[in-house]
C-alpha cells in the first residue's frame, strides 16, 4: 500500500486544531474531556496538548477534582498567545479595542480624526494608543479589522464610496497594511454590527437574518447561510438608495461633499437619523437626536403614536422590499432609531409590513450592548487570528 507523504503531519495539525477550537469555544477542560469530545485517544490527546504547550498556546490553569484518582489537570488557551485590534471609523471619532485570543477586551482607546489630514496617521494613533493601554506590542496583533460607513470594494479592500469619509480614497487599505506591518481588513460597519448581532444579540446563532441600521445614514447587512452577503461590488445592503414612490431619486438631488445624505433621495431620505429628527419636529417633538425623539414619543403615550406609526411605516417600506426577495425570517432593527424604539416600534413595523406584502417576518430590536460595530470588528479579527493559529 502506497504511503502518502505528510499524512502524519496533517493528522497532527487536524488534532491540534480540534483541541484548540474546543478550548476556545468552551474554556478550560481536562485531557479526558478533550479526548472524549474530539474523539482522540488518551495518548493522542496527551501528545496534542504537549505540542500546544510547547508552542506556547495552552497551559495548565488548575485541577478538576471529583474522580477516583488524582485530580485531573485543566488546560486552557493562554490569553496572551495572540491579540487582535478592532476599530470603528467615524467622521468625529475613531474607536479602537484590543482583545486577547479568548475574545476578552483588554483595552479601548479613542482618537479625534479631525486633527489628522491622513487617515492612516489617525488609525495608527488609535491602534498605538490602545496597544499602550493594553500593554501589548503591535507585533502581537494577529488580526486588525476596521469598520467604516460606505461601500468597501471586495477586490481592492478600499472604501469605494462614503459620504462621511472623504479622505478614505483608493490606496488607503494598502497604506494601512504597510504602516502597521500586517494584513488589515476594512469592512462595512453595518456588516460588522451584524456579526456582533449573530454572536451576542437578537440573532444569536441564526444563519439567516437581516439587520436594518438607522443612524446617521441608513444601511443593511444580509446574513445568509451564516455568511455575510456583500454582493459582487460590495454594495449589497445599500438600502438607502431604494427608490420610494413620491420621494426623489438620488440622481435628482445634489449633495455637497461631507454633507449627510439624508435628503439625497431614496429610502434614506425618509428614515435616516436626520430625517427622523425632522419628522419628529413636524409632530411637535424636539430632541437632541433621532433616538431621543423616538424615546420622547414613546413616553408621550397616545400623543406620540402618530409619529411612531409614521416611522414604522417608513421602515416597513425597506423591510418589505427585503422580505419579498430574501424572506429572511428575522429582521433586526439597530442604530439609534432601532435601539430607542424597542418593542413599541418593532410591533408597528411587523404590522405595517403585513399590510404591504404577504410576508410577515419577526422584527426584533438589537440587543448587543455597547459599541456594536466595534464588537463586530473584534469578532471578525478574532476569526482571522484563530485561523492563523490553527494553520500555523
């Protein structure tokens, strides 16, 4: 029988990966538990753990009692074996977070980008500031993911179009990788929010859902089969450009550079944060931002119902358009409008969608706590870092 060269090495790699994946997913385990859940024999499990210890990836963190013999050693992935950086880029603030390989955030930092003419310098400062706070060398970063508004070109990795980030031109992706001396991924911010939603939020564990994000602008992320659907050009989810009867098309309106596109035609002109704020004022509700306008309307009881009904109707136009094409089952409302509306708003959207089309999806409010985009960036970076550990 002919022997295939490299088979023993391949088996070792498979076993090492299986043990690492299990420890990262479940936390500390004994050698016996690892063997039982991976199907490895006691001898093979011991050899696997010895290799991972030698590589500086796992360590003994305690013992588990309760057995007939000596207490069994508990093994865990060493948190400091690798780190990742996640960033959210906005026109007024750059937020950065450093997390260890177990996904625990160890430091965060913020930088005002207005003091920088070059986006690369601003990102560099944010990453360095977060690394200093975490006492982590940049060389320890195994993944860097940056969330930005706008369309990201899947071929070049650059931000191809964004109203909020005029300085993020072609070539930024390559420049960032050169500056940080490692691979960098730029991703649409709403797509990252959807990753966080699937991990920690209302869509936890679901393979098919959409996230409709109403904040400065209007965006959408589509998760199908457990994977983000970005489209050929990276423009999937740009629902703000959806034509709506009675609303001008984007081509009919000129928007000056750097100005919010709330009045730039399409669905976005109806449900962006600025549009919701203007609508609230017309109903007699005035607040600092769209989220507060929604909260004030809810607190007003029956007096706020006409405003909430109108917001729900406008959101339903987008939800219905998505549902008759994708039928995702679950639609999550995020951004400041979605978070503020809660069940009061989602129930109205469900009813409005049912009046528009034959599909009635479940509509839920995002339940991810904290900075959702930043959390999604960290999770995406962790996937990259862990894959590198598994295959190295």
